[in-house]
């Protein structure tokens, strides 16, 4: 059951809130806070402390609040001033100088994109500019991604389907996990987003992967992951498959992954690989 259905409001209303075309009144804000088990101050960005339904508290991830530094800050500045070509040259030089692809993703792209999200929330960045930066970053990742060595293409390697839930617009996190797993020797199918629960179930039955990795950025999409997980658990041929979830939506509640029926969670693409290997007992 999604947010709109739970609260008894139209999906278009939710979309208008997300696009900042409308702002919920105090009563509706209270219902949002109850749905996500957070305080009103946390919901409005006036507090860094989230109060859960059972009195639990958690801090917002500090990295989400602090502007990027170093190469990440320079990357975002160059991308906004000089566009795609300037950003390609900047990170390309770092890559040629020996900075591994994984470190560029974690130390440059990820903090820069978190800053883009923060600026958008503050109204200091337009939707169009946010999309342009994300699209440029996706293209740069594709240019830099090093082909795995031949050993990783041998038969018998673990198999994963990595995706984002249907309403997610942010796919870079899932793409990073896909790349990191491939470099770790996994075979990965990455269908992106815009797949219904039925579509995902059909794909998983066809692929029969060892692992399904699901990325969620927006908290309102967590319930879709819960419904997808429940559908997977009901499917006989998928019961041995493990489910790994991650993304910004899980960072404020450390136990949320367990509540929705997943096997494990990860904070970023690097930890996703570690958790995936642990779930399959691949490495000591």
C-alpha cells in the first residue's frame, strides 16, 4: 500500500508536494510524520533527530548535511560552470592518475549528488539542473567504467538482479552497485526502474538470481519494497534468493530493512558488495 493510498489522497497531490507546486497543511504534515515515524521538526528540516514510533532516535547522516569538499566540490562546480566536457576532463585526469573507479564513485560522484539533492531541497537548484547533473554523471560513469577482467566472466559466478523500485527517479545508486558487483566478479542484470511488482517478479523467475539488490532513495517508496519483498517470499522458485536493500531511504532507520523483510542492507555501493558476498558466503 503506497503513501497516497494509505493517507487517502490522490497520487497527483503527492506529486505536487514532491515538485513543490503545493505545500501540505499542518494536519497533512502530521499525517506524513506519523506515516514515516518521524517528528514534525525532522520532517521540516528543523531538527537532525528523528523520533521513531517506539521512542527510538537516529541522527540524519552527517554527510547529507555537509557540503562536499576536495575533488567532489570541484567536480560539482566544474559541472555547473563548464558542463559535461569540463567534468569529464576533471575526473578523467584523476582516473588516469591512478584513482580507482570505485573511489571516484564514492568520493566524488556520491557526495556531489547528495549536495545536488540538498541544494534542490533548499530551492537553490532547479529540477532541470538537477536532472542535467544526474544525467551527466551517469554518462561519465559509463565512460570511466573499466571492463572486468576475463576471470570474472567465467561460468559459476554469482548472479544478481539490481534495480530501483518503480517510482524511483534516482538510478545512479543502483547503477553504482551494479558496477561494483560486476568488478567483484558478479553477473548482474540491471533493468533500471519503472517496473511493476509483477514485472519484477517475472524477471526474477526468468533469471533465478542468487541475489536481488533494490535501491530506494525516497522514503515514500519504502512500502513498495515491502510489497515486492512479500511477493518474492510467496514465490516458490525465489525462496532461496537473498534480498539486499539500500539507499538514502534506509539511512534514518537502521532497522527498517528488517521490518520490510529483506535479508540485509548496505549504506553504499562498497558495503553492498561486502554484504552481498557475505550473504552468499563467497569470501571469509
